[in-house]
C-alpha cells in the first residue's frame, strides 16, 4: 500500500462529514469512498447498467423486510448507500500499523433487558408461540449497551484494527463510517452471493465445541451422530431452500454437508446453488433475511419478533451488501449477515445479540447464550479483557488439523445425505413434458414459503403453477384453476378468530363444494379433516423437522413433518364419511386423506427430509385430478 491511500484514509477519518467503508476479505482490505445516499426501497439502490453501471455498498436494515409484506417496526434506520467513486486495495499489515490502537475503556455497561426479564420472554415465546404452532424456532434479541470516552470514528477504527489483528476466519471484517451511522464487525458467514448468474446461500448450523485438548475423531463422531444437531441443520436448509426456490429457475441444488473447522468450534454446513436471471436487488429482497437470525417459518417469525422484542432491530440481522459491476453489464452481489457487529453513536456502544429459542430451550441457558455472544464481540474488539472472551474470540480461528479429511469422518458426514430427498441434490429444471403437462395449479400460500418448494416440484411434474397469498387470492382464481393446492402455514387450525385460518377454510370448502380438484397440505390438511368431522388435537411432542416413515394408502413413505397439531381418528379407522383415511395404527394420527377429487397430506412432501416426497406428491396429485 502506498502512502497515498494511507493519507486519504487519515483525511476521511478526520472529516466527520465523510463516508467510507473498510472491508477485509479474501486476504486483502478494500477502501470504498463515494457519495452517500439514503433510499426507501431496495429497488431504489442506484446501480445503473451497461456503461452507467456503478459499484454500490449498502447497509440494509431489518425493517426492509416489510418489502416482503412481513411485520417489522419502522424505526427509521436508513437503507444507506455509498455510490462508490474510489475503490482502493490496501495491504492489511500496512493498514494495521496506520490505525489507532490506544485502549478505549467502556463504562456503564449492561443489557437493556435484565436477565430475569429476558428469561421471562423466553418462557412466553416457548409457551405462547412455539407451543401453539406458530413456528419451529425464533431468534429473540437483546442489546448490550455501554459508554466510551472517545471520538466515534477513532473508536471505530481502533476496534477495526483489533478485529484485523485478532479475529480470524470471518467472512467479512468491516468498518462502515458515515455521518450518524457507524458500525464495526466481523460477520462469520455470507447470507447470499450472486455471481455470473449463480446464486449461493450457505446455511450453517450445528455447533461442536471442542473439548480440552482439541477435537478428536471420537468426540467429533459423537457430535455427527447426534440426531438433534442433524435435524437443526436440515431445518435451516429447508428454510433457505424456500428462498432459493423463489429466486432460482432450477430451485436450488444442495451440496455437502461440509465441516467448517475452527480452533475451538466445528460447524456443519451445506451449500445451496441455483441459477437466476433476477436483478440482484430482487434476489436480495426475496431472501430477506437469514432464518438463523430470525426463525421459521420466516413470515411468522417476523410477527413473533415484533410481539416479543422490546425495541426495533436497526441493522441487526439485516445485511451489508456490495453490488459490483460485472462483465455482462449487470452486477454481482456479496451480502454477509449483520451479526457480531458493534454500533456507535455519540459515545455510546450497542451490541445486539440473539438466542435461538426452540421447544426445549432452557430460559437460563438462553440468558447465558446472549452473555457469551456479547462477551465474544467485546473481547474481539478489545473493549474487555480478551482472556474473558478467549473462547468466543477463538471460535473463528482456523483449526490446524482437518478432521474432515479423516475417511471415517468423511463417510459419517456423507451418510447424512442418505436421509435426504434425491430431488434436491440434483438439478431439477421444470419438465414441460411431465405427467401433468397442459394443466395448471394455483398454490395458496398460508404464510409458509414451503409453497415455493412445492410449486417447484409441481412444475417438475409438468404443471403450470402460480402462487397466491391467502389474503390476495380471489374466488375467481380459486374456481378457474385445474388444481388448487391449499398450502401449509403456522397456527392453530381451530382458531376461528384468525382471518388466515378462516380464509383457508373457505378455499378448502369452495373447492370441495364444487367437486373441483384439491390437494391440501399440512395446515390445510387439518382444515380438510375438520370439515370431515375428524378431531384436531395438539401433539404431545410437536414434530418440527422430524422425518418419519408413514403409511400413505398402501405404500410406506419417508416424509418430513413440521406440525404441532394433528387430525386424529380412532386407531384402525380407514374411512370417515366419503374419505379414505391413512393413519397411524397405534395413535390414530391422520397422515393422509383422499376422496372424490381431493387428497391431503400432513407432512411436507417438498421438504429435503421427504425422501419419497416427489413420488407421493405425484400419486396424490394424480388422484385429485382423476
């Protein structure tokens, strides 16, 4: 790095009206400067095209999820862009030497929500949301806040230096410095990347904390054999495949699983890839935001977050996005998740951290989780003694040995895919000549984007498919479709006060009354069962990301389940009114129904967990259409 960029950086740091970004990635550091511009919507990000194409950096706040029609408080956090006029490449060692390093002490530190109050929020979410079928998991955050005695820009550059020196293995390490909005962080993972027409998402889940002395084949084998860890990863993959199916013509193909080995942690991950011709701003909009920092299903997670978090999120769980002109005249996209990030404003620091709440969450354990995450960030920037955050700091340090290269570990890892649907591990372009070519289907979305995966599979079978939201679909559209697929969604199917449940009841009833082909899935299967007089009851143990082999009209099928409620008949029942019933021989839980021009299924045939999903979908679709 020459003296010129160093001098330019010093000028920018001293000018409180200047805007610039430092990004450490791929072994180097980028310095971006340019015009500051706040816009209202992602579509307003001024990329230009062809000869007018411009590089743009954007900070995308969580509130932008409202562009997808999801709930979020409008806290006014700006969708802030820097239209890049200068892009310098810096040498990390030279930059570190030039950045300030005087220690900056924190005072008056603590969480905005007390430990007891946060534990009570955890209890309420488990009881009132997860316990009532609103979703499988939700991420609820609180903020660590403190004061510091230093200029905000000086503090940001000091802490960025600390990250460059001590934080290894991050996807992006960055400092975003603009008037009124300053952020410094080290994001561990990309949310979405689009390059040369290929979209990539990287779901990561499952955390193996290395024992004293480091990971061994034996200890890692025990971790990889854990059903809980495996199913958590599969649930995240399902959630991100919903997004991929929305933006990619081939739905998204999964590869992996892989081990992400760190010095003190090992994660398991998949890579999802698909081809898309969408504008990168549209790709970003349709993938807002990562389920690992919101929950699932995504739309209802946003509603749960709004009900239970005590302040707006700002940029937490949003993305930093770099749009770079490419050779084709368009733009590539690189967008990491905004976590492990510090926000500075007028001598005050804020570190948002969240815990993922599931049915078995222990409130005190989730309290401790947020303490550990906050300490990890503060230790990484040197704001607290690093020995207090040594474990968190070293989480992203690359491990010396690669246990993934061990043949036994590699075989165990690969064996996970024997549980997955072949459909999603191979290219799945639509088949215009499929069995149902020439017919159309309307998929009614009840606020679970599993419908995007379901629609993709139906297209593979030859159907021309449209998706409509429950609150936008018209009776005329319901009547006109060759096949209506009443989709899945969260909530209690018995809730007569819910406008969504009431509308889905109408969709099912209208098709049944007309004798028109209907396929009902999960929530809508329960609604159909209720119409037939079958009891609906909550499960003793909710099925969230559970794979079961169940009878479906004479054939056993391996299917993924995401349900808190079930239709239930007396064991041995095979018919109710004019409907055939396929149910569990012991419990009487109803897995599927079929009658004249209708069929239904409790499981998610579109899930990666449904090894027999496509075949079963074809059978039930054929029955409904016959």
